[in-house]
C-alpha cells in the first residue's frame, strides 16, 4: 500500500487550493487527479484477498471477476 500513500501525499490542502485558481489549472489538476485515481485503482486490484480466494481466479473467471 506504499504506492497509494505515495500518490496521496501530494493531495494536501495547499496543492488542491493552488490548483483551483483558474480554468486551465483546474483542467490540469483534473487530468492529474484522474491519472492518480487510475493508478490507485490499479494498485488495489493487484492485491489478492487470500482469505476469499486463496488460489486466485481461473482462466475462465478472470475476465469477469477480475474487474
């Protein structure tokens, strides 16, 4: 979960506040935010829940359950 902490570090009050001053900065902030959300989602989906599914998904289940 260190990956998630690294992404979230930059989202302090000053970073968010500084990027809400103009439409261009909001658009740049939104792009950064969306990329970071995708990175967090990627990190979370790579974590295996050993209690719920100790062997992982089968080749037939992976496309459906992996989402």
